[in-house]
């Protein structure tokens, strides 16, 4: 059974930091591209960042470039999203995704709220 479980979300003030972790089981983790998405109320799901199987290639949306860092540990089967200098517009439910060709799996999501 495939499971992707997000952790590390919560409430933070503007300018603060959070680190999200996606813990994967039931897949050969090192063979999957890992992606973080987010969805704010009333908006479509947005790709935040993704990372290649080896971790050598990373892509970021323009809105988080320079503030967020994606990483992965193919021994621990985890993918992290370090979020710095958070802004109110970063408030959303954040989802972890794993993809391999046409195969894709999702976590249930975790709330991140940036507010004073």
C-alpha cells in the first residue's frame, strides 16, 4: 500500500520559516520524481517545486524561487520543503506527490497558514 504523509505544517508569522516533510512508503522511492503542490481556497492547485530522482535537478515556481528549497533523502524515503521568508500569500494546503511515468500518488495534504 502506497502512503505519502506530510508533516511540519502549521501557523507562522510573515517572514517566518517552516519545513515540510513528506514520508513515503510502499514505493521504490528513489525511482520517483517528487513534487510539492499547494492549493489555496478558491484557487487551482499550483506546482511549488519538484526534484528529480537523484536530487540533482530542482524546479521552482516563480512565486517561491529564492525562498523555498526542495530536497530528498533516498535512504530515509523523505522529501522536504524548506520554506523561508513566508508571506501571507503562501497560505494553502500543501500536497506531496510522487510520480513515475503515468503512475502518480498523493498525500492528503497539510495546512500552512501565514498570518500575523
